[in-house]
């Protein structure tokens, strides 16, 4: 041992040695993470309104319809369920819409007389539809009369008079 330097005394157990080493070490400054400038990069939502807040379902669906450009399709699809409201109860009680394809609305009348009447009134019916749902959704109205029952069943056909000859 040297006389000018005293020998350091070690604590007896490992825990005391670690505590002594930690007291001698320099403290490391704690760095806090800076808040991101872009709110999208921020992983949580703040107290104020934010684009990530829950949105009402109607607004979310409306945004989706505008984004996908489904407005015209949804307007056209609303004609069939709102038929009585659009054309009035008198016409709706004698005629029902069947399909809307490529701007042509096909309707089925309950009798041939109503089919003829609706063909004559087609300009007025188209004007009502255009006033309710907008122009160029329905460009043409095709009215069919009632159809007779079909006696044919299955893929095979027999020529001849058909079911009339069995009734006497």
C-alpha cells in the first residue's frame, strides 16, 4: 500500500456497491418528445374538435356518396319506393314501376285501358318525375299492359291448340 493515497473502502454487498456507483455518475437529462406540428402525426386526439373525432353516420354516408359520385344512382333508386308520392295516389293505384334502366322507366298498368291512358299522359308523368327527382334521371316512360297467364311449364313445348282443347 502506498502512504500518500488511502485505499478506497468498498461496501460489503452488491446493492451498496451499485448505489455508490449511481451516486458518482452524472445525471442524464430527461428529454421529452416534442409535440408534432401535424395533428395527423399525433397519436391521440386533444380536447378540441379534430378530424379524427367520431362523425355522425349520416354525414359519413353523405361524404361517401359525394366521394364515389353515387348521387345520381341513389336518386334514381329512390323513384321506385316513392312512386305513389311522385305521381300521386290515383296513378299509383293503377300502375306500378317495374324497373329503371338507362333512363327508361318501365311501368305495368293494371288494365289495357290504363296502359293507354298512361301512354297519353307520359309527358305529364315525366314532368312530375323530373320535378321531384331532377332532370335526365328518367328520359323515357315505357308502359306495358297486364300479361295473360303462361300455361307453359318446363323446357319442352308441344305445338297445337294448347290448353283450350281440354276445356271442351
